[in-house]
C-alpha cells in the first residue's frame, strides 16, 4: 500500500518588468503573504518558493525568480530565463511609461527563451489608480499572445492568487 506518494512537480516562473513596478512585492505577497514598503536594493538573482497542494496526486512547487535590481539595465541574461515554464510581466498603473516597456520585456523574454511559454500581464498598484488601465490592453494581449491580464495590488492582496492560479493551471495542463 503506497500512501502519501504524491507526485511533485517543480516549475520555474520568471517575473519581469521595469524597476519599481512591484515585482518583488508581488512575489513576497504570493509566496510569503507579506508586504513591505521598503525598496530592496540587493543586486542579484533571488527566488521564492510556493508549494501548492494542487490535486489528490500532485504537489506543485513554484519557483518565482526575482531579478532584484538587474532590470535597471533594460534586459536580462538568458541564464535568468533558462528553463522557465512561464513568465509574469508587471507594469505600474501609476507610471504609464512602464506599460510601454512591456513590449520590450516581451521581446527580451522571447528572444532569449527556447520554447514558447504562457505569459500573464499584471497591472499593479491598482489600489492607487485603476482609472489608468490602458484602453488598448485587451487588444495588446490578443496581439502579443498573452494568456491573461489582471489589475493587481500587492499592497491590498488583490488578484494575485487569481492570476497565479490561471498561470499555473495553464502550465500544468500543457505539461
Ligand atoms: P520592483 O522593483 O519591481 O521589485 O518593485 P518593489 O516590489 O520593490 O516595489 C516598488 C515600490 O512600490 C515599493 O515601495 C513597494 O512598496 C511599492 N508597491 C509595490 N506594490 C504595490 C502595490 O500594489 N500598491 C502600492 N500602493 N505600492 C506598491
Ligand atoms: Mg525588486
């Protein structure tokens, strides 16, 4: 009799977007349930782990990779993207120029990753301003093959679990 023989799947998810949009805050909120207003100034690659009891036979372990400062150079090395199963692109609703950068991050990702991966787009800081959602966002996601988009708040814990669920469900179904 084999009990507790749950399968464990590990997926790497990269979180990209301009400096200050809330990537680290979203990761910490999702993986650790915490939020802090202090900027993290560490440089390097860092990741957080979230373990999910996905279904009767499966645990899913999500490795959320945080660029921790390197995004200020405008692009990342292919080592950061390597073996990623999915990507999250974040922009900041209070700074419209960070939405313009989404295209650049999409290009950076797709030019450095071997296979096509599911991507979600997060319009973060929705607690401050939701009237700023770009009117072209639905069209933008369609045209750029982005799976889904959400208005999120790492501060208020809005839509982060929901967004992650859609992303992980897609990774799992494609797996
Ligand atoms: P990163 O550079 O993309 O990792 O951004 P951080 O997570 O370091 O966040 C940058 C700043 O924005 C910090 O002061 C955060 O506290 C703040 N911030 C992050 N998410 C939110 C949010 O959802 N709402 C608000 N109001 N501020 C946020
Ligand atoms: Mg950060």
